[in-house]
C-alpha cells in the first residue's frame, strides 16, 4: 500500500458544513505530521489558514492523495482534472447522495486514520472523453466520469442523429437526446432515464435514448473499448449541446461527428476496507435490507 505524505484538499464552496469539515480534517492531518496543500478556491473558504496553495490543475502533481470534501458533484468536477495526474482520490461526504464520497464527517479520525495507515481498497473507475469532427478537423471536447450527453439544451425538443458503434452503423434516432454513461454514471442520469445499473468493475458503457420516438429503442450496453460516434443531423432551429457530467462543453453544428471513447487513464478511487458497492446501493437507492439476520 502507498504511503501518503502530501495531502491535497478540495472543498465544495457555498456549503457551511464544508468549512467545519475542512477545519476538522486539517487539524487531524496536522496531528499526523502530514503536509497539507489547499486547492486555490478551497483556500478562499479558509481565510486565516497558513497552508500551501496551488491551482486545481497543479494539485494532482503536488499530492500523494487528494481528499474531496463535498458531494458527488464535487467529486465529478475534481475527477476531470485529477485523472490526468494518476493521483488517488478519496471523498468525504457533505452532499445528499454520496455514491462517490464514502466517509462521513464524523468518521474522519477513525476511518481516514485507517486509510492513512494503509488499510484501504483502491478501485479504478474508467472515464469517457469526446472530441468533435467538423469539416475535416478534430475539435477538443471534454472528459466525464459519469456520462456524456447529447441534448437540445433548455427546450425539450426532438433531435435527429445517427449512431455508430465500432465503425458499424447502428440506427438513426429521433429522441430528446442520448446519454452515454460509464458504470459509475449508471446510477445517475442514466438510471433516471431508464438505463440499467452496472457494477463499477464492468468494462462497459450504456447508451440510453432520452424519450425516443420509437418504442423499440432501448438502452444498449456495449464494450467500453468500442468507439461511439454520433452524427448530428440538421435540426429545426435547435443547436444541440454536448455535456460532460452535467456541464455544457460543446455546441454542435449540423454534420458534426461526436466521437466518444474510453479515456486511457482511469480515476484511482480510494475506499475504506469495509466499503461495499451493494451497501451503497441499499443506502442511497432505498433497496431492502436482509430479511433474515445472521446469528450473532
């Protein structure tokens, strides 16, 4: 197990509980004689601190471990930058769901202490990236841990596009859009749109049509090593958008080819040893607990 000495901290702004958790976390890390580095916007939440500060895109290079204090959205935002530095990431939950942020604020000393002592499980979560082919040029797009979504923007209007997987034509679609999700994202927007839950260990992605015009158009699970290509057809007064994890990254034009691939480098996610994906699903999705208890 790796030894963590340089700890980077990222905190969600605009949440009063985050500041209290950051202060508690910093105090604990100092008792462990560890070097703490604050992401620059996180440093603004702690105006009286005396710690090192760096930009988010530099934090991964300066840290052995990055701890994100916030919700799943905070983790998604951090992951898009930190994945480029191959640095492990751990989440302390100050959000609502916490699929990606395992540790509760009141568990910092015990659970985080165990992780720092080497008692943890590391998991790789692959991410997606896209670029756009337009008029013979490749335009940069973005990176997502959950999903890449083609959608009409603010108005719910029908889009037209053609879908190709691994170079083979699949179909043409009329729908409100298309969600291309990782197993990590299968419990997010994809699930709300009727997609399946996929275990994070699967090397697969799911393509979920949004309110398709054809009732036989259903979610499609494919190998994640396949390239997905979506060709945008001319629309009626609509400029379809492409979003990564809910953030708009691209405005398309007729004839654009959106090329989606698995990112070559995965996100390294740290969990406590007692982490269970199914326990997370039970807790966050309201699944039933065991009817028959084990004997003590």
